[in-house]
C-alpha cells in the first residue's frame, strides 16, 4: 500500500497554522535557516530490512500483526515511512534473510518507493539450513580454514547481490570470539580474521567500501575478535583505503565516550558508517534517543564538526542506518520515533555556533563551552525538522498521520494478524 498525496496534505493542512507559529519562533534566532533546511532535507537514514518486524529477545517474540512477509513487503513498509517523514529513503539488506529473487523487479520497486540500496549486511553469526560447516566457533576467525573459506565465499556472494541492486558497501559484523579464557589464541584469531577480511576486501568492486563493525561482547562473553574501535581500526588500516570502521551505538562497554571515538575516527578518515539505537545497559537496541538524547546530540556535534573539517558531504559520505528493533512497539512507529530523534540531534548539531565554541575552547572558558552546547540542546528544533519534512512533501507530524490513517490496521487486513517477518 501507499499513502495518497492528498491524505498527507489534508493532515498537514490541519496542523499548518500551529506549525507556522512554532517555526517562526525558532527561525527568529537562526541566521542561515535555508542552508540548515537544505541539509535536513538531504539527510537520509537507511532502514534495515530486519527492523520492520517485531523484535525478539532471547526469551521470546510477540508479533504484532501485519508484519511484512517478504522483501517486497519490507520495501513497501519503508516506502510508507519515507512518504511520512521524507528521511527514510534507503534500505539496508541482510543476506540471507532477504535474498532478492528477481533483481530487476526489486530495483523497480525501489525506484517506485524512492529508495536506494544502502550497505549490504552479511551473516556468519548463525547457521543457515543446509549449510555445510558450522559457525558455532566462529567464522572468519575459525581455526579450520574450510570454515573460513565458506564465510569468505558468503561475504563475496553478498557483494554480488549488492552489485545487482546498486549498493556500494558491505557491512561485516562478526560474532566471532570466545566465551571462556584459553578457548582461543588471540593473536591467531586476529590473524585468521585479517586474512579472511583481506580476501573479502580483494573482491570489492571499484567504488565499494567495506565497513567493519565492532562489538564489546555478546554472543561471545569473554572476548570478541573485533571487540572495540581500536581493534576495528587496526584491521581497516591494514586492509586499505576502501575499509572503514562502523560505529554501532549499542556496541560499547557502559559509559564509553562514543563522541570522542567518532571524532578520532573521522580525524583518521576511517569512520565509514553509523548504526543508531539506544541503550541503558548493553546492546539493548532501544529506540534511538529514548534513553540518552544528550549523548546523541554530542555525537552529532562531533560528526558535523569532523565532517566539516574534512569537507565531507553530511548526507552521502558516511553510511547512516538504524539498527534497532524492539518487541513491545509497532516497528513502524518505533522507526518513525528513531528517525525523528536522529533528525533532531542532527539539526541541533547544525545550530552549534562553531566560531564561538572555538573561541571559548581557545580561552579555556569551560563554562562558555558547556553553555554553547547546552543552549542548542535545549532549543526545541522540532519545527525545523517539521519544516524540512513539509518542503519534501512529507507529513508535518508523521506519527500522528500514521495513527490517524490507521496504517497498521490496513496492513493487518492485507497481510493477516499472524505474520512473522523473516529475520531474528
Ligand atoms: Mn549494528
């Protein structure tokens, strides 16, 4: 299903008076509002194909009804999101959960929904039906070269699917590691992983990037073979100029200073992409901005500062993706909230007075530095984000419009009350 343009316009017309009042109030304080709106309109956040179904935990999963049953319906869902918020114009595919059966049809569908294909994701963290060798004790790190070869071949197959769809990057996240001391020789595990990654890297087509994601723990609980940003950076530096580190917000030990990690990776030209979510304790995969919105703003502050310092294009030069799903929310509502939180943090970061901040830093005026950042964080920029949506033909209030159009009920009528999306 798609939403008719006039339906969005009708809801917008009910809200426009109130919006204009709020927008006028905010822009009175901003000097370069047009360039900020332009950046907001251009900023797109990829939706992963696994986030359209209700998330599960290791204890269970409570499906909500009307979940997409195949790749086509997942794209339909992202198309709906993009119609509502104008900022979800990309899809990130997971292989083998979403192998396209007909590339041409999938490409046509993507252009119909105005979606492009963001990074492709491989999966060597679980065994697939009929798979010859098991990943129980790792994949790219495995002590048996035959297992490593199988995992390398899978990643190269993922690249091939991506080429057919017009993607230009591969994200590798490994669950490889060890759960008990002594289980693994750390150096050999690193060397095996590096050797495997080098073979995958060699298969990258021209213009492609490889993103290496790190994670501190889980499912292995003693050590992971790409455990933190330093380890990821070691690998990608050894791999070459097409390899980059990918930061997933939930993959750090508690209280890690993610904004500093981001700043240094950008400085080194080795930040490739970003996975958004939020967490209270570990890799909780909670809705972005639901727990630590100030941290999200501080991260965006470093992203904008660091990208501007290198003359990077905010929208295109890094991969932006949501990597979250939860089991108590309608996935589409959850994604609308996540995208909104990301856009708010980005808008706030664009408002930081860089000149004033540099001056205050130079003068060691700690109080002024804090004031400059917090003044922006405490500014309600929601009307700016809404104006960007309005100008791109999307909904002033995506969540309200989604609810009032009763989209979930329509999806349940179409797909059934008991559908389970493929994936985790
Ligand atoms: Mn991730």
